[in-house]
C-alpha cells in the first residue's frame, strides 16, 4: 500500500464527507421554516452535492483498482 493507492482513496473520502455535509445542511434548510410544508425541489446545492459524491466515489474506486 502506498500513496498511489491511498491518495485517491483518502481524497475521495474527503469529497464524500463534504457531499454528505452539503446534502444534510440542504435538507435541514428545507425543514427549518415549517416541517409540515415539506416540498423537495432540486437546486444547485443538491446537484453539487450529488456531483461531488459521484466524483469522490469514483476516486475511491480508482484507488482500489490501483492496488498491487
């Protein structure tokens, strides 16, 4: 195991953690005004969180593929 393997895995893990935080904060803002009037709408924050998570998961998979 070396930096060639752990570099993409750790950076992908950081990106996935950032995307989870983004999506959690986004869902909290939906419920904050009035939880009874919950209405899901796709916004830029939602799409950015999903895109970052896909990139992070791809980096994790690339690091796992580079194992010896």
